[in-house]
């Protein structure tokens, strides 16, 4: 691992902004853009939760900093039921989005090295920097399924000696859509435990594992794993701003107290109507199971289809495990693209938008080397995906090279 350059977040933010701005510009010119750039849930919010929200519109009381007790009970029961983990209501913290919980944790730790895989979700590195923690990059590859390997973590800890470390994991992953196989996860957990590495497991896409078989990291490392999730993805309610975190009992009261201190001095609590609605969302019912199951089937179908179409045109990608992203590698076209002056993932996504009307985000936005020709495809624009139903070109290389 090595440190992140200071311009990392500036570059990532500008790449993403550029694609979004260009998409809007092309649309005002009447172009139909297939929007695989934004990573927002395409599904409606769970209807019973919307009803509860409406019923509680007049709630006005400030709520406890840690979150309503009844909500924390529901959240703990939900995770015990869905994941087979031992969440406890007293150790659950509710916040306006899991994003704030990630930041609060980084802020709450005394100087800790934050190990961040590359590629990874865009906010981890800027958050570590804002929190004043050194961010260390753990480079992954297509061949490792974009996962940190047990040997890699072991090597890093041996080479850099003792000290407090926080490893950030995210499965199913953004931008990759991939998860650890159980055996590899057990090995990684064993290495983390051996070196006393704390793990922040961002499992916001967990309930959207396509086969409903999400394996929480806490199952393999309960004493050292802080897990985050929330309503943004599986409940389709990103704008409601509700995230949850489980702080293992084994980590003692000091860390939880510090987190509550940060919560108290910053966000105070999540809005009262949203907490009431979240109690409904987190109550395990047949309706909820059907809502989740329908999303998984739909996402699996479209994700698998997109992956197959990419493979058919020579663009390698992994079939998705969960969530709504693919992370294809256009390396097979490197020479053809170079002949057209395209050498970076940002140039590639700009050309795909301009010429094919398909918006993707460049791999560089997620911390990949700029010349690695990767991109994130968020298969959440279902109407757009339908427009891609057409025969494969006979000669994909020629189609790609065509002006
Ligand atoms: N973590 C990952 C990997 C995400 O993709 C997102 C959403 O964009 C978040 C965290 C933030 O979630 P929240 O809306 O709970 O703050």
C-alpha cells in the first residue's frame, strides 16, 4: 500500500462532474442518453414505509441522539434475521445516512491508518483526509475480482509494523458489484484478527445480494467489525437520509461514547418522521421479503444480461454478485482506442457518451490508475438498457474503431 496523492479527490470529483454535465448538455440538444452513470436506486421506496412517513408528518420532537429505541430494536432484529449476525439494539447508532457514520468513525479513532482498496467508493479517501487520518491505498486487480486478498493484507501489516489500522471493505461493492466468496472472507477475517486490524464493513448493498445470500463480514470477525447499512439502497430511500451502524460489544463503551459525542455535537438525530418510517421498513414481514426478492431478481436479470453483452463484444467484466454495478475493463481495445487518441478511462467515458450516448463513470473516479481502461456501469436505467437490445456487431473491434 501507498498513500493517496493530494489531488485524488479533486480529480475524481471533476471526472464525475464532467460526465454529468455533458449528459445534461447532450440531452438539451435532443440526444437520448442511456444513463448508466448515476448510482441511484431505480425502485420505489417500500410502500408501507411511505404510508408511515405520511402518518408521522406532524412529529416534531427531537429524538435521542443514538436513535429511537424501537427503531434500534427493529434494525437489530432485521440484521439478526437477514444476516445471522448478533446485532444488539444498545450497540446500534442511527444517523442521517451511513456516510456520516463512516466519517464519524474515522474521526472517533485516535490516529489510525485507514486502508482503502482501489477501486472503491468515491468518498472514503476524502473522508479519511477530512478526519485527519492517513489513507493508504490497497491496489486490487481484475484478476483478484477487485478484492483485497488475505496475503495482501498480511503483507501490508508485516511490512508496516504495529499500529492502529482501519480496513474499509464494501461488499457487494461499489463500483464493482462483487463480494467475497465465503472461504476467502474467512481467511481475510483471520488475517485482520491476527494483526488486530479493525474492519469497517460498508454493507449498504447487502440486502441486494442477487441470490439473497449476503455474508456479513461480522459473521467471520464479530469482535472487530463495525458494520454500516441504511435505507438508501435496498429501501430505495437515499434522500430520506437514514443510516445505521453496529458497534461490536467487544470494542467496549469508549468508542461508542465517542461516536455518540460526535453525533450529539453535529447532527443531533435523524428527523422524527423518517425514524418512524424506518421502523416500518426494518420490520421483517412477508411484504418486505417480497419487495427485496423482486428487486434481487430484477437486478440479477439486468446485471447478468449487461455482463453477457459486454463479454460478447470482447469487453471483460465479472458477472455481478449484488447491488447494481458492473466494472468492465476495456483493455482488449487498448490499441484500437490509442489509435484514436484515447488513453485514459476519462477519455474513454467521454467518447462513449459523445459517440454512443452511454454515460458511464471512469475507473479513475474510483481510484484506479487513469490509464487503466475501466469504467463503472450502473444498470439502473432500465428504459435505457432496453434500447441496447439489438444484435451484436459481427466485428466488435471494427465497430469500436469506427468514427
Ligand atoms: N457507501 C457506498 C458504497 C455507497 O454507494 C453509498 C451511496 O452512494 C453510501 C455509502 C452512502 O450511503 P448513505 O446514503 O447511507 O449515506
